[in-house]
C-alpha cells in the first residue's frame, strides 16, 4: 500500500509564510490601521487553519495506519448516510438550498435598503414590504397581462385565418349514390363508416379501430366527394383541413394550429359521438424532403398522337423498370447529389413549416391520453388521473402523390389503410356520363355514348362533369334555338378542348397546310392498318393544338395497358409514318417531325432495355453507345418496312390529306370508312 509522499519543510510552510509576509507588509505600510481591520482577522484565521492542516498532514505521512484510518472514516460516513432514508436526504438538501437562497436574498436586500439591518430581519420583513409595494406590483402585472393578451389575441387570430372548415351533418349534399364509377372505393369507405359506428364492439372483441385512411389517386377522381359522402352516411361532422392550413409566417403558429385542430376533434367527438377529419393534399403536411431520389420524368409522347391510358400505363411501367438504370448511371449519381445538396440548403421546408408533421404525429398518437387541469391537479396530489373520454375520430387523407407522404404518417396504427381512387374503367365512365347527362337535356344515343366513352382516355369524374357542363354552356353561347340541349357533336367538341386544348388557327400558307395534312395523313393511314385491332382514330386535325401544328388522336378499345413487342413496333411505325410520307411527297422531311423522332427513339430504347432486340435476350441497362446502336438498328428496320408499306398506299395518304385540307378537322369514323372503301376497291 502506497503512503502519502513526505514533503520538504518549505512546501509545508510556503502558504503560511506567504500569509505572514502579506500581513507584515500591510502592517509596515499602515501600522495603526491594519490590525484593527477585518482583513487582518481573516489572515490570522487562515494562518491558524493552515498550520493545523499541515500538522495533520505531517501526522498522516509519518503513520502507516493513516490509510487504514481514512478507509475507516469513509466506511463510517457511508454507514451513517445509509441510516438516513433517501427521501429524507433529498428533503434536507432541498431545505439547505432554500435556506441558502433566503440568506442570499436577505443579504442583497439589506444592502439595497435601510428598512432592515441584517439578512434575517430582511427575510422576516419581506411579507410586510410586499404588502406596502402591492399597488406597484399590481400595476406591473396589469401592464404585462395586457401585453400578453394582445400577443395571444394576435396569434389566435392568425391561427383562424385559412385554417379549417367545419361542415355539420346534413349540410353536405353528397351521397354515396352521387359518386359514379368508383364502386370499389365506395364499398371500402362504407366499411369504414360501419367500423366508426361500431368501435365499441370492435374493442370488446379485442381489436382496435384504425385511425385513418389514405385516399390516393389522380386529381379529380372523387376523393373529396368520398369524404363528404362518408360524413353524410355516418351522421358525423367533418372537419376539412385545406392543404395550406398549417402554413404560417411566424414561428410557432403551426404548432398552435395543430393543437387547436386536436382540440376541435376532441370537442366535436364528445358532442356528436364521433368526428371525421379530411385533409386534402396531405402530402403537403407529410413531405419532409424536397424530392424523391430516383424519381424520373414521364416518357415523351408523340406530338401527333393523343396519349391514351394504355400508353400512359405502359410508359409508367417502363419508367419504373428503368429506375435501376438511372440509379447506377452518372445521371442518377448527379440527381442524388443535387437532392442531398437541396436537402441541406433548404432543410425540410418543402411541406408546411418545420416541425408541423412531428407535432401532428404526436397529437395523433396522444388522442386517448388523459389531459386537462383536473387531471394535472390529481396527479400533482398523488392521485391517479381520471379515465379519458372515448374519442371517435376517422382521419381521411387525400393525395395524388403517395410517394411523397411520409412513411411515419401511413404506418400501421395511423393512416394505415390505403384506398386507390383511380381513373374510371369503361363501366365507370359509362355510369358517370349517364349520371351527369341524366341531369341535363340531351339527345345522345347509347351507341354515341359508347364512342364518346372510348374517346375519353383517361377519364375522371371532374373531367366528365366539366365536359357535360361546357356542352350545356356552349349551347347558350352559340345562341341555339333549343338552348340547353346537349348533343353528341357538342360533347365531342368539348372533350377535345378538355383533353387536348383550345384549337388554334391553321398555317397561313397553303403549301404549309398541305404539308401538315400529308404529315398527319401518314399517321392516320398507318394507324388504320396497324392498330385497328387495338384502337380507333378519334379525330384528325391540321389545326394547331398547343405547340403542335396538327394531330391524329386515337382512342383504345379497352382499358388494358399490356403491350407486346409487335405492338411497340407498330407504334414506332406510326410515329415514323409522318417522316416517310413527307419523303414520298416532298423528297425531304420537315422540322415538324421532331416530336415524333424523340418519341420513337424513346420507345426503341425501352425495347432494348426490356430485351426486345432481335439479337438480345437479357435486359440492357447501359445508356451508352451500345444501347444507342441497338435502338438505331430497330428504327432502321422499322423505317424500311414503313417505306414499303406507305409506298403501296400513297393514294390513301393523298386522299386522307385532301379531306383534312378541306375540313381541317375530321372525325375518325369518317377516316376509317374512307380507307375501308379504298381497300375494298383495290
């Protein structure tokens, strides 16, 4: 056992000599004053303490039993502390701290006032002094209270601006029967209504109610109408939170809005035994990043062909399939770097204010907790809190970007059930058109309705309602004798405007009009012969729509999106037909083929990626020269066959171009009928 090292005499006496030297210096400088002051007394006490300490240390160093005695003292002190209960030791420490603070307070008060002489007397006189200064304290408190009221009132008013809209039962004119074409979604939402009204039975059976449902799908498919229909069917009030309901300029307003939302939910749930909360565009709340890594843009479309639902689904499947290629390519690496840099620079400001989502999730999980002033008082007194009231709430979120919703928001136990509100199938479109046409005057036959439905690809409830409404308004704008009578031709015209845009003017120069007519005629003839089994020509036009000088729009026969290799090759031949037709009639292509060229190149590249090249079996994810050369070989082979095909039917191209030049816009059935007659005549 190592003992304390012995120190030399100077080390023991240096502090004592220093104090004695200081005292001698002060006595020499002022011999009549120093030893009568308090400083001299302090120095004498310090010298005495230092001598005692050094004497005790010297005894320790000279004794081998010093260490044993120290251990014994430590053990004794530990045993003494163990005899005192822990709560008593805590109270003694707290009392000591309170006494120390009171003494410090009293000392400071005695130095600042002449009303008391010592620290103890100042502490004892504090109540009397407080009563004497009560008017001053009341004035300060009133001033602070008025300032706080103004601040709280300002914040309260800011939380009310654009926050929520409460719709009471019976005030909504939407029923499940008013939602056309979404039978599957309606059935699932009716199940949620039954569960909301049977939550106690579910709990007694050992289950628990899901907190919410995520409605996802394209815009205009009826997600908001579903939420209102649910509220009507359940006879519960609905709280509608707009997309920007939690956004605010000042820090902290968003948290107040979240608190007030859950307060409203508890209030209306207790009053009406249930409440429904609908949050439209919930991705604005649940998106904690400015983008999704690896997200690709949709594939380019033909400038001359209207993109049908089948083509859109096909493009989407290829986009998902090509995601690994982008992830491993230099472009994908650059996208990830840009996303990380944007995340770092912008933080999490892409949705609403930072922290809103976290506060919302915390409130969503704490709906069933005990709260309130009474419970706080009971807990502070050591009593258990009261049982929380039963909160029945159904949270409905709607989004058209489900990938942007935070995963914590849609995990099991929150908005875990997801209902897809998609584009209409064929029967859904027919039911929707019949539903809206049943509210107006019309002379549309069932056969015309079937053609109209096939032309409307893809279709949503909002679009169908807009087409029918615009057809009604058009009759009044045109000054028809029977204003308000909707016709098939009027619906077709409004559908073209809705899906493709307002029609512009054709080219001024006649030669350019003829060039556009030949261009579109090449597409029409090739589509008539190559894809008649899959789709019909909706209409052809040489009138400008958007940035295109003309177009041939197609309408698929079914909603199926599956395409085989031959279908993709036929699609390429339709895109190349305009270039071939220009070569046949003018000897050279025009600049109007740019959109078609990009589209056919994209399809050929997708064929290579999916392994559809004749000399290829596996998928090819390389975006370099090899993939380009393979796609170029596909385009070359299809162009040769397209040249041979149109060369034999140059008269058909000329006939279609002539009728386009004459009428500017021609119905697809007329084009098909004319080409069928020419084929029979040959």
